[in-house]
C-alpha cells in the first residue's frame, strides 16, 4: 500500500476516534462548567480539562489540515508549518501538567517532591520545544504542508515524553501504596488512581514506542504516520484522569488529589 495513503487512513481513523470521544464526553464537560458556575471561580481541574481538551482539538485540526489540504504553496506553508508543532508541544505540556499536579497532590504536596516535579516539567518541556522547533523546514508535497525535521532526532521527543510519564507514574504509585497502608478508607480512591495511572502509562507508552519505531523507518512517508494517533491517545487518557477524579469528588470519595 502507498505509504502516503496509509498515513491518511490512520489520520482519518484518529479523527473519527477523537470526534466520537469528544461527543461522548460533552456531558462531562458541561458538568465541569456547571460546577464552576456555582462556585463562581475556575478550579485547577477545570483549567487543566479545558487546556488538554482544546489544545488537543487544535493540534488534531491543524496537523491534519496540513496533510489533507492540497492548496499550499511554498510561501503559505512557510507561514503555517510551525503551527502544528507548537500546538503539539502545548498539548504535551497540558498532559504533563495533569500528571505533575496529580503526583504533587498524591505526595501530599511535599515541597521536596514539588521542586523535583517542577524541575522535571521544565526540563522535559524545554527539550520538547527544542526538538519540535529546531531545524524544522517547510515541506510542500502535492499541495500538502508539513514541518520536516531530521529523523535522527525526531524520535527523541517521544523518549522524553515516556521518561516524564514513567517518573511521575513511579512516584505517584509509591505514594498511593503508602497511603493505602496508612488509611484503608481511601482504598477505592487509591484503586481508581492506580488504574488510571497505569492505563495512561501503558496506552501512551505503546503509542510512543510505535512512533519511535516509525521514525526509525527508512520510508519517510511512514515516519509521521502515527503522530495523529499519539495526539488522540494523549487527549483521551489525560482527560479521563480528570473526569474520573471529578466523579469520585462528587461521591465524596476524593480528597484534594487534584
């Protein structure tokens, strides 16, 4: 099969999954907004929910427009080609922030762990910005516009994401097990948090490894074919963490974990 056609099939599948998830989570989004209206202020969970949801919408729309459009010229692509990588990193930052804040609160807001998490966030996102913006060039092919970058370094972005995810998951898991040993009444909450964290890590790591493998392929048409899938998995798994915590909070099970 033509690799360009395969990429478009994968992107259509990703867009379909994203649209389906967006529709089925509209009631959850409405409940977030309604609770904020009652409290007359935006809580951190709602801000993070809006950030991951609409940074994801933007990166899905912009990146796929660049691939499916056939009207780009070299001049118009020059103005457009960095927009998708910028929103890609913004989505990743929102996802990292969700995991970082979640982990910080699980550690009961330990100042030492907070400093470590903040430094990790700054270092990881700094590397991601550099990797996605440095040495990029506008590539126009059959009217499509993409941001080309060397395959020797493109895969590093996914490794940085996996390392950050692994670090936050490890810390949060250790502290959750400690909480469970100290106070059994949070066992339901802890079980949900453990499952959410593990599910997030497994899903994101699988798609990131998939993208690393693709970027090591000699076929340039395959290298970015899994990017859209990565966007949608990051979106779904990140907002699921916030939705589940909100449900637990409404039932009186949650504490100040987010």
